[in-house]
C-alpha cells in the first residue's frame, strides 16, 4: 500500500515566521513529489515539485527531499496570512505515472 | 496562462440520475485524471487516461463510472445512477509528457439529493 502521510495540523505560525510542513512516504519507488496548496472549497494548486535529493528553492518556498529517510518537506519563509491554507503532499512512482498519491494535507494558519 | 477548465461548477442532481462532468484539459497535455474529494477528506484518485484509453482506475471507479474523450478537447466523467455518497468535489487534472507536474481544474461540486 503506497501511502503519503502528513500531520493534519493545524500548524499555527506568526506572520513573518518560517512555516515548516512535513510529509513521509512509504514507497521507495516514488521518485517525484509535489506540494499543492488548497484553499477551502477550492482546487489544489501546484506550488512546488521536487525530483532529486536536496533542496529546491522558488521564491519564499523551499522543498526538501530526503530519499534515504523517505521524507519531503516544504518551508515557507516570511509567512503571510494569505499562505493560510491546506498544503497537500503528493508522490508519483517512477514506474507508474498513472496515479498520484496524496496525503491528507496539513492545515496552516498564519496569524497577523 | 493555460488552465484546466471544468463545467459545471456546481451540479445538483436527484439520487438515481445520471450526471456528466466536463473538463477541457490544457491543450498540449496528454495525461488526464479525475480525482474526487468528499468534504473534509483527502483527495482520492478515480481514474487516469492516456492515448484514448484508461491507463489506471481505482477500486472506487466501478461500473457506475465511465470516462470519455469525445473530441480533441473535452474529457468527461459520467456517473450513472448517482447515490448520496457520490456527493463530493470532482477535480479534473492534466499533465504533459516529460514532467510529473499535474494541473487541476477548479472542480465541480456534485450534490446528490
């Protein structure tokens, strides 16, 4: 059973702080990972993808992948109230591009 | 910027009726997906579609469901004999070859009464 696990939260951080969101996965065959942001009642919006070990930065967002430990994380620097949303981690196995595995999401609250 | 579009945004139907949810994927994308999300729950995979055929389907995607690409732009999900538990947000997604990045439409909220 391929699983992606996330802490449901909520994770509360003050405005301007760094928010750290984590995800673990069970399938070592999963090679590609994605972070989606989902506002309440809206669809998932792709914000980061990461395919190799290490860090990938895009603006205020940094995705980190550690395949040996089977975890993925997302750091949001200078958090803003507009970042308040549920963040979904998704994995895609290298041997099966037909199906993304989604975690249940972590709810982030950024307090002004 | 290209986007996946879904219609309708909200559909209310009576139990037992058939509904068709429509999607227009991004034009140069070749992989298409339907996911659903019951209120307060995780995003669940229903089916993936490539080269005019189903490439994978979940255990949820039984004979009640079908997908079709009736022309070069539309991708539809048909739900026959709807049940109360089919009430959910249904999301269409598409992705191009060469990358795993999938983009979601805005969703159709299906309410079965």
